[in-house]
């Protein structure tokens, strides 16, 4: 479990691909001061298990599911990555509850530069659009952020079919504000339109949907 508060901007040292899996080695002087074999570390929002530690680097295995659902398989040596060690029970919850279970990758659609902050617009995949709400929480590349607005996309995107109906998720997007600290200490400071980020929605929204769905199903059975 994590909070989405990035501790360190690490660097990819090596990505070794083996058939349908890979081994990722990250240079992280701060994180490796207090990490052991079997510990969990969030790397760009993806929860990984430490398989080896050597001086100021740690190595983790990436399974096929991780390579399919996240951007980690496209990392190259020298790339910066957002790092956070697992939450301890006595820590402050500075962000929100983050599992490190990436729901989807999303495209950066646009970036507006303010005098002291940036506004980032991110494409919202249809299958998870319903879990995002204005002023709610979302995790992008492991960074806990507050949703500024959600665009339900009444206009289809340029790459969508002409007959796509204007429903939530059909080219939907969200925007988040990035303060100077986020711009300086995370990879979001350099993300450009066309690049992809790892997106995790608030797990509370998914639990709420599951519970409400079960309740409605029970009411329907009782009505029969």
C-alpha cells in the first residue's frame, strides 16, 4: 500500500527482457538505504517486489501482466522513474490510498503552462472513466493528484469512428494541476503530449460500485 507521495526520482539502470517477462534494475540511492528483499516499491505507480539489492540499486521482476498493463516495459536505461516505498502503519497518509495496481495506461493529451503551475490533460480509458470524479483522487505514474475536471467527451476524438456515441468514456479525459513541487520532484514535470502514463483510479470507487451492484442484485432476487 502506498500514498502517492513520491520519495525519490530514480533512474533506470537496466531492463532485461526474457521471453514474456523482464527484470528491471533501478538506481535509487535514497530508497535502497531502507529496502530489503521482498519489500514492495512503487515504480511509476506500479507495485514491484524487490528481488535483489546491490549498493544503490534494486532489481524487480516484471511479469507479462505488468508489461501489458503498464509503461514499464518501454523504459530505457537513464529514464527517470517515480519511487515510493510501501506505507508503514505509523506514517502520515499525505496523498490517498494507492495500491500500486495500475488500471490502464493513458495518453497525455495536452499541457497548459501557468506562471507557477501546469495543467495536464490525460485521456481517460472507457473501462475506468466511471470511477473518476471531480475533486476525487487519481494516481498518475505513482503520483497522488486531485482531479480538476472530467470531460465526458461529447465530441468524439479524431481517431474515433464517426458513429461513436457521446457517452462517458468515449474519448473522455481528465485534468490535474501540478504544483512546483510535483513539477520538480516527479516525472510529470517533463511529460509531453503523446506520451503515456500509468493510471490508477481510487480503489474506494471500485469497492463502492461492487457493493452497490451486489445490493441491487439482491433486491432484484427478492423482487422475483
